[in-house]
């Protein structure tokens, strides 16, 4: 069954969400106050409308109430983003995802009860920073304010060693939850599993423990 989405604001982020959802065959309504943006997306989205999303009457007319999930991707104009979000929650939209421009914007969105706040620039910055710390860190995903998951390429000193030899849990307090070997993924690795070249470890833990683990990777590789 096709699910219905609306994307408000067609900057780089909103535009990319719209393209992906449309490619996945989803029904997408896009709204932007800029005519050029709407022209750019009219052949991509199912419906493309020039409108000011802070105007409740317009959103009602567009039938936004029937949409499952609305993504508010207005960044620069924080006031417009917040007003739009308030209107959407008053109209009873079940799921609202809002792109936050900065921490202050995020704080206000949380205060008005938005549970899905995304912060793509900051998150990407963090991922890239972790990758810069060590080439072995392939990806970094924040799970909460103080827990994360990292994808780590098995370094030279890990090769041929088992998880029990490396003793990552006791030494750093993090857990190896899976090992990727090419296309295969071993989701419950045993303590005796030995690491081979190009293996990727998926490690979960508290940020301070992950950080200790990252430092160990830097020092020894
Ligand atoms: P990017 O994702 O490119 O970083 P951004 O965070 O800079 O984007 P903006 O350029 O501020 O985001 O806004 C994205 C889009 O939102 C713009 O195309 C703009 O026209 C649209 N927009 C801003 N305010 C409103 C509004 N009140 N109603 C509808 N669209 C709006």
C-alpha cells in the first residue's frame, strides 16, 4: 500500500527526501512558497503546490490532515519552521519530522512536543569528524544523547584475533553486536570468532566508552 507523505520546503534536504520517497514509489505532496522550486519538483512529486505553509487555511485546503507523515524541511527561517510545525500539530498530523537548523531551534521544537527532530548538518559533521579521527571508523550513528553505534574496520592488530582475545567489552565497555564479512553479516558473533582482513565490527556503547575505543584504534594503527 502506498503511504502518503508531505515535504514542506525544497532546499537540499527537503528536495533529497522528496526524490528518495518518490523513487521508492511513495505518494509525495511537496509545498514551497518559491515557484521555481515547485517547477523543479512538479515532475518528481505526486503533487507540487506553491504555498506558504504557515497559513493554516491553505494547509487545510490542501487536505494535509489526510497525510500520514509530514516532513518540515524549512531551515533558515526558524520562525516559519516553528509556525508550520505548530499548525501541523494543531491539525492533528500523526507524525511530523522537522529539520532543525541549530541547537536552539531543536530545543524549541522539543518543547512544543516534536519527537522527530533531525539535525542533518550536525549529524553529518559528527560522522565525518569520527571518520577523520581514524580511517578505521567507517560510520557513526548517534542512538541517544549518550549512546552511539560505530562501524569499525578491523585494523591490522586485530587480524587473526578472536573477540575474546581483543576483550573489547572488558577493556572499553563497548559491545561488538555484529561483524560484517563482505556481504555477510554475523549478527551474534561468538567470543571465538576470529577477525579477518576487511571485516567490519559494529560496536555499540556509551559515548565515553566508544571514545576510549576510538583512541585505542588511533594509537595502534
Ligand atoms: P538546505 O536543506 O538546502 O540546507 P535550508 O535549511 O537552507 O535548506 P531553506 O533554504 O531555508 O532551508 O528553506 C528550504 C525551502 O523552504 C526553500 O525553498 C524555501 O522557499 C522554503 N520555505 C521557507 N519558508 C517557507 C514557508 N513559510 N512556506 C513554504 N516554503 C517555505
